[in-house]
């Protein structure tokens, strides 16, 4: 369903405000990110039958074995991506795993003009476009249906790369597409246990930091 331009979101405003308060209590400190989470109607991105749970801190099924990440996961990954640096509109960001488009919408709400997002499942790719169009956030994102392991070499380098699904090892192609001074945030599946990692690319190489345990759907390699 494509939501019309006259839809009123106010019925969910209190729940969304409570979600933002909870995120602040959980350690999300960047005001720009909290404001972005407050401005994007998450209920548009979930299945209609689950909209009453849209602002609970939990992941929700999207079908096809995929989920929309819990709000805290979206917020902490975004905060990690921009940790210790300002959020600039001219930064180039690559997202692997568009899903329903919610994380893409949060990035757009941060006023980043160059966002690229890859989704391998065509139905989800189309749904994300529909969802972003519904909240009037499609124009500045380039959504691609393809293999996230390959990235977008023709658009590289990227200042930030975010993976919203867990590979068993860091895709080499994505490391190569990260700009010097850039940062990658991703979950890694290490023998059935997942951890969230941050990888910074410097002129001398890569610096890796393990942040915390995580739980994501697997990143599938089409090759």
C-alpha cells in the first residue's frame, strides 16, 4: 500500500517519543540521531498487523526470513558510524541490506545527500522504495537490487559503510571501497555467535574494534 500525502501520523507520536526517551536512556547520545529517530515514522516500515509493536525495542519480521532491526540497533549502528566525527551532508554512505528501508530513512533524516543501499531480494527492494516514497524520503537515496558482497565499486570510495546483515567474514570488496578516513560498521558471525564490529581505514591500514554482541539475519553471498 502506498500511503497518501495527507496521512496523519499523530496517533503514533507519543509512542515514538517514548522510544526516543528509551534510546537516550540506553546510551544514544548524539542529538542528531535522536532527532532522526523521532522524525521517521517506523510504523510505516513494518507489516500492518504489527504496527502496534512498531515502537517497542524489538526486531519484527518482514517475511522472506528478514527482519527490521530493533530501534536500539538502528540507533547504535548509526551512532557508531559517525562516532568522533560530525555528520556532513556531503558524506557518501553505502548500506548493505536495505530491508524495508528504515535504516535508509534514518540516514536520510540526517540530511546526508549521497546514500546508496543494496538489497538482494527484489520484493524487499521494491517495498523499501514504496516505504520511502510514503514518507517522502526516496529522492536522495539510490536503491540497488544486487549482491551486497560486491558493493558498488563504480560509486566508491565511501566515507561510511554499514552492513545490516551478518557475514562470516568481512567482504574484501567492501574494504576496498572504504575511503581512507572512512568507517565500516558491521555484525560478524563468528561460529554462530555474532558481534558488532567497527573497522576504520587509515593511511596505514585497518583498525578493528569489537563493540558488543549482536543478532542479525545472515548476509547471503549470491556467488
